[in-house]
């Protein structure tokens, strides 16, 4: 029985290579859940930070494992929801 991609994306035991593949999935919600997973590798988070879907980018901005350089880029996003989330994460990083 094949597991749901949503379950796989949310599972903290999912391998980094699988999370990298899910970061490029055609379904927005799979990419969103992957962006929320604390074990998603930083290179996949960097890819997701450029996603066309704003909810995915917000999830990357809210992921505590997102690299500071990626958060700084997201802080300049034209969408205020994304830039605010990234700025708030940067503030938390420096507190």
C-alpha cells in the first residue's frame, strides 16, 4: 500500500532525499506540508522559498530551520504576509 504524499511530507522520519523530491511536487499542498517539516533540508527550503504559491513561501518563512540568508530574501518579498513572517522569524533568531 502506497502512503499518501501528504503523510510522507509531514512525517519527521521521511528521508532528506524524499523531502527534496516532495519540495518539487506538482501539488501545492504537498509542497506546503514539506515546507512546514522541520527536517526538510535547507537546500529544499531554499527551493521552496521561490515557490509560486504564497502559502508555501509563508511556511518556509515560519520554519525555524530556514537559513538566515533565505529569511532575509523572503523579508523582501512583495507579498506582505511573506515579508512579515520572514521578518518575525529573523527577530526570533536574534532574540
